[in-house]
């Protein structure tokens, strides 16, 4: 019981310390009153934090996919060889003409990267649902279909209402433009 009392005492002392520090900062910044959940400033800040979390999750997802594409490019450096499916996506195939140890290294790296992408994708979906209006939910196949960084930029710009409502931001129009560029 004595141990629990010590923990409670330490928590109370930490609370008092932080309360005093907050008061010092409020005096320093000349804060006249604290925001409460019924104030517009509070709601504006919550919205800002949600958009920022969304943008950070898109950044992380984009970085992991780019790293994964670089790993695939390393594997493809050898040219042609044995066809091996991606550990996380059955339709994607990489070609290997490498030694067994190097192949195992690349395989483990790709599996780790795929797991990290799936985790980042879960975070993206969680933050996208909190934005008002909610952003589209993505799954693994959506990510694997992204062939360019411009498609990730579309997710970034989705935080701005006027851009999301533009004709070029419509998913169907966007896909038509991509297919048109691929045909050329």
C-alpha cells in the first residue's frame, strides 16, 4: 500500500508542477482566459489538429510506398530471372536473378516494408475518417495501384475543400487522365 501512496504523491506533485508551469506561460503570453470546448477557438484548433494528423499520415504512407518502390527497383536491377510474387500482393511480380542470400535479404526487407505500409494505411484510414467531411478510405489494392507520387499529392490537397471539389480531383477523371498518359 505504501508503494501506491508514493505513486499517487508523485503524480500529484507532477500535476502541481505542470499547473505552475502552465500559469507561468499564460502570464508570459498574456493569456486572459483559457479555451473551453464550447468556444469557437477550441473547435477551430481541433479541426486544425485533425487536418494536420491527416497530412502527417499521408506523408508517412507516401514515404513508405516510395521506399518500397525503391526496394523493388533494387530487386529488378538484375534484369530477368526467376519470377517471385510480392509477399503482400499476389498480382505484383518481381524478377530475380540473384544469389539466394541476397534474395532472402530483399524478401525480408519487402515483407517488413509491406507490414509498415499496412500499419501506416490503418493510421491513414483512422485520421481520414476524423476529417469533416471524411476522406476516402483506402485499402491495400488502392495503394498498390498508385503509380506516381502525384496521386499521393491528390490525397494531400484533399484537406482543402475548394481543391477537392475541382473536376480534376474527381477520382474517375483522375483515372482517365492517368490512363491517357499511359497510352501516349
